C-alpha cells in the first residue's frame, strides 16, 4: 500500500509546491492510517487541516480503498 500512497502523493505534490509547501510520507500503518508531514508553507498555514483532509486525504482514499484516514504528524 505504501507504493500506492507515494504515487498519489506525487499527483498532489505539484499543487502544494505551487503554494510553497510539500508533503512527506511518514508511515502507512497496517490498519489503513496514512501519516504525513506537511512541510514548508503548508506546515504553518492556517488552512493546512483543510488541505490535508479535502485535498490529500480525499485523493488517497479515492484511489486506495484500504486507506481509512490520513493524519498529520
């Protein structure tokens, strides 16, 4: 599942980088939790929760059915 998650992150990464941010995959747990670290402008942006849930999480869950949640660490 980790490789699939990395592929989806590569798809959303350009949008984050356009705003001065980035995302790093930390871990994919066996129970379907994806842990990511938002970097750059995304790490301190007040809209980072929305970016995480509406952008990153929705893209990952749409393409990888086994993912239950994406959380920021």
